[in-house]
C-alpha cells in the first residue's frame, strides 16, 4: 500500500494543480475571441463578399434586360 501513496501525493501536490492552472488558462485564452490577424482577414473577406454580391446583382440586372427568361431555364 505504501508504494502507491508517494506517487499519489506527488500527483496531488504538483501535477494536478499545474494541470488545472494550465487547463483554465488555455480556456480563458480561447474565449477571448479572434486574434488581430484573424480579425483583419475576416474583415477583408467580408469586403470581398460584399463586392461579389454587388457584381452578382449587376450581372442579374443585365441578364434580366437581355434574356428575361433566364431564371426559368435549368
């Protein structure tokens, strides 16, 4: 029985607290949101998506004028 007491004590005194501290510190960092670089990239993607949406709307207007039945074709 004595052979398990010392490893268990070492685990409870050193490993478990360190493990808990690192675990919750990692969760806190993960909950802070996007990094600056990721946020910039997301913003540039939003701008590109808006540009693409404008282009699609323009193309649909052109098609509506030149080929009014284009939406019914499959």
